[in-house]
């Protein structure tokens, strides 16, 4: 019974996420992250969102033009594939970021500990997965601090720098609040419907979908509940490396973006 409840909660979390196919405006003034997919191997156009994110130091892609990929996973519940995914990442020496909820940390402390022990970044996906655009600043802070404390209790990662907002919902106010609280918003430029566990289409579909959308600087959103992703990841990483892509951590993206610019003319 416990497993069914856990799965139901996780499916609800995934169901409420905004899919990457259209801009969605929230009635209360928030936005739902989204964009029109393209297959020209370029960073997708996110319209007005690009300027808003830049103003508040948020990211959805690396615009340097380098052939780099940033792997990120959202973890609301466990379906038995995260160990396999971690094995593949370890085999290829590829870093990733795992954005976890309080439910995930409570139910899978050993996996959270393994993520940290193997050098991956644990990101904040909030404790209870609320829509931040309709809560107070204090409530948002409590959600983030509760998740951070929970992660610190089960792993060696004491601080969390990166935030993926629940349901993909954000506003200029929530971006500002997060920045004040020391968090950097991380959205994505490549994703697909991979979280419907009863509608998996085979690992070839997952692999081909990623390869069709891949572009330099991609921040890739995947879900570890997908059996397709778990089976495709080894081949996908291998193929992307053959194409000249390098896999980097979010720290690489944010740190290089904030390095002092060289001064010429001396």
C-alpha cells in the first residue's frame, strides 16, 4: 500500500509539471516555463522569458556556443531506476544535477546520499512541491530551507545553490525572492514527456527524441522514473561524446558566466 501511495504522489508531482511546448500564463501573474520545440539543433526561442531570466540571473541554456550538455533530473518519487542511472553516470564520468523534493529525500535517503557521494549536485525542488507564484515569500523560504535541511541530514551536501521551481511556475517576484535567498533558478531547453510510467515507448524513442532536440549548451530535463531513460542513457551519452559534446556540471555554467571579463588594450 505504501508503494502505491508513494507512486501516486510522485505521478501527481510530474503531472503538474509544465510541458515544454507552449508559453502558459498563470492567472495570478505567474508564468509556466515552456517553449516551442525545434529540431534544428539550436537553443529554442523562449520569447519574453529570456530577458526576464537574464535580469534575475536564471538559466535555461548555455549561450556560449560551446558543445556542452548539462544533465538534470527531477526526482519526486522513486521507481527503481535511479541506481541504474547513477551507474551509467559513474561509468562515463558524467556529472548531473538531481532536483529532489521532500518526499523523495524522506523515502530514498540512501539514493540522495549516493548522489552526493559520487559528486553530483543535489538541487532544490521544494519540500512539498507548491506553486511558488501563489505563496508568500516566507512560505517559499520555509519550503526551500526545509528541503535543504533534509538533504543535509542524509548526505554531506550541506548547502543547495540551485532551484528548479515546482510545476515550472515562476514570476519576476519569485525569481527576485530566490535570488535574495541565495538560489539560482535552473530551467531547461530540452525535455519531453518521459514521466508517464505506464506510457513508455522504448529506449529507442527516448534516445532519438534527445538526439533530435540536442543543441550546444542544452540543459536537459529528464525524470528518473522513466525506464526508457534508464535504458537509453548509456547509448545517448556515448553518441553525444562521439559528436563532440562534453558533459559539464551546473557549477561550470554558473561559475564561468560570472568570471571577470578579460581587459584588452594593455
